[in-house]
């Protein structure tokens, strides 16, 4: 085997370990959040989905006002 092949394999294995660790952490954290939300709501609930659905799909965010795209650069961020 050449040096490049060994280095490529080591990088690939490290990437796989990193991905598996990340996926595990995401699944554990997601399960905890879903479990806590569901417990406190008294029924199964996906709070992140409800937030997205209300604001993006149903347009509920417009109840709080909307601004031109440049407003966020001139007024929103500086405040």
C-alpha cells in the first residue's frame, strides 16, 4: 500500500466515526426534546415542526409585522 492510500483510509475512517458520533448525538438530543415536549404538552408533539408549519407554511409570522429585506441590515441587526 502506498502512503496516500493509508492516509485516505485513515481520513475516511475518521469521517465515518465523526458522522456516526454526530448522528448518535442528534438522535439522543432529538429524543430528549421530543420526550420532554410531549410530556409537558400531555400528547405527542414535534415543537420544531409546529413552529416551522405556523411561520413558514401558514404565514403566521406576518401577524408580528414584516419588513423589506434591507430593514434587517439597517435597523434589525444594529438594535
